[in-house]
C-alpha cells in the first residue's frame, strides 16, 4: 500500500469539548503527547512488539463496529494492541492507497482528541468487508474521531467512532440490498477477528 500520512494542527471550533476535554489546539502546534501517539501508531503499522510499551497493561480499545462483538464492546490489554495491528493489516493490504491526515482537535491534562481523514482508493480485491464485485476505480472518504486518555506516560484508553453507515453506503455504491448481504458476511468476520485477538494472533507480519 502507498500510505500517505500527514499531521496538521489548525485552530478548530471544538466548542462541544470546551471545558471538558480542554481547549482547541493552536495552529501548527503539535504537542509532545501528540508526537508520542504518532510514534505508537508507526509501531503498530510495522507490527513492532515495541508498540506494547506504548499502552498500559489495562489499556481499553472501544468504539466502532470493530469492537462491537468483543466482551462488553471493548478489548483490553495486549489483546487490544493485537487487534489494532490486525485492523491496520486488513485495510492497508486491501487498497492501492489510503491517504491519512491526522488533526489534533483538543487536549487536556490526560486527554487528546484527534480527527482522522482518510481517502481510500482502488480496492485490490473485488471482495472486501463482505462486499463483492467492487469496481477497481472505487474511491471514498472516511472520517474518524478518536479520544485518547493517558496514565503514567502511556495510552490508557482509546475510543474511536466513524460514520459507519456512510462507509457501508460508499462500498455498496448506495445500494441498501448490498449492505444487507455484506453484513451477513461481515459479522462472522468481526466475531472471528475478536476471537483471534484474544488468542494472540495479529495477522501477517506479527512477530
């Protein structure tokens, strides 16, 4: 995959977070904590075992359909880190390119809020996420909001959410019947992924 990563820090009107998660970050200002998260994500991308040191032993990953079928709708500890590796492997190996732009939205003493914009281009396989016969020239955006909390210099929890319905509609090319058919395939896939994470599997490339 030709992954393109950029990081921006514009002034954003994060009014709904004001006084709760901290002030919007300043233009062109990336904090030490934000750089730490970037380093951890790079380790996750490489399936480097050093990534485990970025997270607390009781680290909690939650949010999005990817964790829906886990116990309590969350994945905890090393299994959560392994699941992140698996998720990245699945997407990156399935498209010609995924351009990613991270934007820091707000930050407080122990919390960082980020927005991720992704542009998916060119499915390598016509079958992806339960969908079949995807056109080779398919392109679509995905926007993700992630809330990190920190403890003792490590990531203690990570909650993410994105427009999953928009994601499905883009893959289905606005055909709801295709979404229903894909979900019948996707749900068992997600259940298997969560079981694999608990079993200690992290997909190709994991040491």
